[in-house]
């Protein structure tokens, strides 16, 4: 019904959209009006892509000298979380899809045939230098049809400027929402004054259920079962944490301090955002919901990341434990140099399944990384000189390799860290 309604409104507003584009083009020497579609269909992209843009905006990275920049956004017809949408609307101007989709179409496919310009497309450039690179590029749509290394937030999810770490939290809960969230937690039996840790698991059926026509088999390498996290949950519970498990639908926990959020009566769009924002730290199997701790600057352990190019190296709030690469031909794991040399850093799905096996971080490595955050909260965490050296060697090597092979994944600084036990057990990576 909503699709039909949007189409009807879209037809009605075509003349107004045309007038809008003409006016925008005429005033562009002084005022640049830009627009972009926010990826509102999937929580990770919805949250973090938009947050990176907002952080870059705070840094002044979307300013053009001598110009007034005015940005407009629109959500896709499907919005995966209405609470997050409400909070973003407090920070950015969001206009209806049925109008802005027409504006974008008229600008790209009609006006651009006569007066070519990418000036009005958010996500294809930040600065004048970026703009010059893309000015003669034939853009087919707001989402694809363009070289990857020409995409910037909010179309791209890579925080290459470390903007989220440098800037303050962008979105906020109102006092009314805070009272509401705290009451829900209290009524559910959670003490908001006690420590809370989250375990965020990938829902393997989510994409199939919501986008049944798309083949998501390339995500199989990212699957991560709760069994890897069970010991960690028990250990944290024994240390007095209330452990909240997200994304696990079947498991029933005997320990009263381990709570299955996804099967609980408090699960909602609102609590999907509020609860992760209140955690002391989170452990994630690299899935969309873990963007919420990131945008609220909650420390996060990223477990089972694959492929290697997908790690988030751009904030010190993150510890990384990725899936390592085992070569069946060589009967051993591959080093960083080998992973990039053989162009495996961006390996997806079942590609080379007969040759490469992805090895999941162990339960001990996951628990060890969680205890690092526990020690940091108590100001007891320390790295030995040997551990510091190993961390630095990994970061320097990874940064150099990624910059030589993936232009769209360049990063300013590698400020994240790797779990100490994980890196010790896989020190061969920097050999």
C-alpha cells in the first residue's frame, strides 16, 4: 500500500521537483544544495554511514571555500528502525522519498544530459579536489554504477578520516526518552547502575527474511555461533556484569545475569537503540547492530570479521579479532603479506572455498579480549613492551598493505587494537 501511495505522490510532485532542480542549478554559484539517499534499509549502514557523515561534517570536511552548503537527505521507502530515523531527523533535514527520488532522477538523468554536474550528489565527494575527480564520471544511480574509490559517507561506510573518534556523539535521546528507557529496563529487572555488557550476534535469517530476492550467500563467512561466546558470557556474569545477548533466538540461559534480549518482551525499535547505548562495552560477531555502540562511543570487541578488509581500524574504542586465513594447499595459515599478495583480503562468500578456510577466533581469545575491557574500566589494563611492539607492527603493515591495494579503504590512523591473546596466538601474521 505504501509503495502505491509513494508512486501516486511521486507523479503528482514531478512538476514541483523539476522546478526545484532548476532553481538549485541556478543558485549553485553561491549556494550548493546537495542531496543523498540514506541507506535506511539495513541498520549497520543506516547508523554508521550516516554517523560518519555527521562526524566529517563537524570536522568541516564537507565545506567548500566561498560556498554555502545546504544538504538534504531522504530515506528509502523501507526504514529498518524508526527510533534511529527519529534521532537522525533531529540533526539533518530529511524530505519525503516520493519528492526527493524525483529530484534525484530529474537531476541525474534529464538535466545532466544537457548540463553535466555531480555538484549536488552527497556521497560522491567531500571537497573541491574530490569533486574534480568525479565531475566527468557518468553516475548511473545513487547507490551503484560508480567506481568504489569515488564513494564517500554516507554512501560509503569507511571512516577513513577517523572522524567518529575525533568528534562528539552526534545524536541524542531526549529526557523523556531517557526516562522511558530507564523505566523499561527497571521494570524488566535490569539495574541501570550495575555494569552491563552486550553480546551482539549476527541473525543469519535477517537478510533472507527482509530481502528474499537477493542472494546473501556471500555473508556465510561471517557467521558466528553463540557457542564461541558462552564461556565469555559466564565469565562476565561471574564478575557482576548483566550480560545482554542480542540476536540469539533459541538459547535459554540458566544464569539469571545472562539475558536473551531478542526473545524478551522489551525488544522494540526503541530499545534496539537505547539498550546498546547504555552498555559498558559490547562484543559483536560483526553485524549491523554493533554500529549502535560505535556511534555512542561504547567500547566494542569485533569478533569473527571476514574478509580482512572489513575490519574497523579507525577508533580506539574497538578491539579486533578477525577470522584468519588457512590455506589447504600449504596446510598452514597465511600471513598478512600473503593475504594481500594473493588478493584475498576482499574474499567473499564461497569464492576459493576449496582452497581457503576461515578460522574463527577461539572462545579463550574472545574472553581474553573482554577481560581487557574489564581491566580498562578498572584502570588496570597494561600492555607489555613486547605486546606494544606486536600491535604496532601489525598496524603499520596493515595500513601499508591496504593503501597499496584498496583505494576506497585508505585510513588516516589505525587507532583500534587487536585482542592481546589473539595477536599473540597469530603473531605469524606479521612475519
